[in-house]
C-alpha cells in the first residue's frame, strides 16, 4: 500500500477519478490553487472510476448516497468546497 495524491477539478458538480480497486480515500485539501484528494492504494490493483461530488456552501444536495471526505477552503475563503464520494 502507498499514499498517492489525485487532483480534481475545483468546479462544482460530479467528477470521476481513476483509483486502484479498494482504494481508501484519506482526505482532501488545497495545493497549488487546486483541489486534491489523498488515497491509500494498492498500485497492483486495476483502476476503477470513483465518482466525487463537489458542493459549495449553500448548495442544495438531493443525493443521500454520499460519503463526506472533507472541506477545502480556497483563495482566502472566497470558495468553500465540500467534497463527497458517491456511494
């Protein structure tokens, strides 16, 4: 197992990221003005698409099949983004 970083688009909505099967998402954060997630992965496993949803504070969330990863604050608080894994 190893911890790898995966970048995602900070624009709200749904995103797909390829992670090795069985990956465990550990956290999210801001690095170099972009959003990244860190995951513990087995690089021998076959990659699979993982769906992530990004919401701004105040956004309506209709999907209850979400697992909260974390909150990222960008540009001195101008953007507050909440990252969820679609389950």
